[in-house]
C-alpha cells in the first residue's frame, strides 16, 4: 500500500477553513467543467471522467446543489470557460520529486508562477517526464474510522469484492487503492453499501519516498506546497516527501 495519504488526508479535509474550502470547491468545479466538455455529457453514468470528479467533490463535502449547478453551467450554450490541462514536473529541496497538475486558460500566466515558486523555495522546474516515471497512477479512497465504528475486515472484504487492488488500515484511517480504470466502479459499489469517504480521487502515488533532515528544507518544502496549492490554476500537487 502507498502509505502516502492516510490520516494526513483526513486532517486536511476536516481542518479546511471556510476560505480554503471555497477555493477547493472552485477548483473542483473547474475540473468538473472540463470533464463535462471533454466527455460530452453531464451524466456521470455516461462520462467516466465526470464520475471521478463527482466522487472527489462528494469526499470534499461539496454540496449537491453546487455539483448540479456546475454541470448545468458546463452544458449551457453560453459557457465560455475554456481551461486546458497542463502538468509541470520538478524538484523541491534535496531532490524531492514534485508533480503539479493545473487547469489554465493562460499558460503564459501559469508557467512563470509555478517556476517562481520552485525557484523561491529551493527547488527547480524540470523537463516533462523528469519525475513522473517514479510515480504510479492509482485510485485512492480514504474512509474515516476515527470513532472505530467500522470493522476493518468487513471494509476490506467489501472493498476487494468491489474490485479494489489493495487495502490498509492505519489506525483512524482505512485506505483503499484501485486501478484507475476500476476506480468509479469501486466507489459506486462502496457507496451502495453506505460508506462515505474523506478522500476519493485518482492520485499520482510515489514509488519511493524522501525524508528531509534539514529544518530549512522542511520549511521550504512546506512553503512550496502551500504556494502551489494556493494558486488558482493548480489542481493537484503530488510529491514523494515522507512527512511526519
């Protein structure tokens, strides 16, 4: 199992301030608009990419009204939103591998901003493919079991029966991984059994991890992630830093 999400993701979701939550919803809405336009349908049963984004939205507690309104907006004839996906790869302090996934309507704005963050916090932006070879695309589903109400073995069996590739219990979090192509089916099957998620998305999971020993490196890495995630164009930041 990856070991990269677990309780960290639960804390991140639970602790999101209202302003942060609003930003998260805005980014998910942008992703949803792209999914509808590229998939040609507002029906998640006929648009697998949209189904994946809706699972992510629900895990982030995005209201159903927001989801419906966003899909309707994307389907509207007057919709002028035109975002394109772009991925940046580089290195953080001490060679931490970093992948930045963005949706932008202006590459000439986004690229210099991303490069500036890497330069400012002890890293450097690299060429496409320089680090992505050391990550695997996987569906990651995290269930909060901080109250201990769920039987770990039962959840594991339900997940594996649904088509999951792996399962790990880590104290207060139950983490399920899937092949990307099986992700939507696993989410649907687990939802049908009454499970709710605090994280559900397709992630870039590192094959190995780096621990930062220097306090300055830790601070710079934290700042790099913070500035990237605060950028309106950045959807996801993946890295192989093993955080404590």
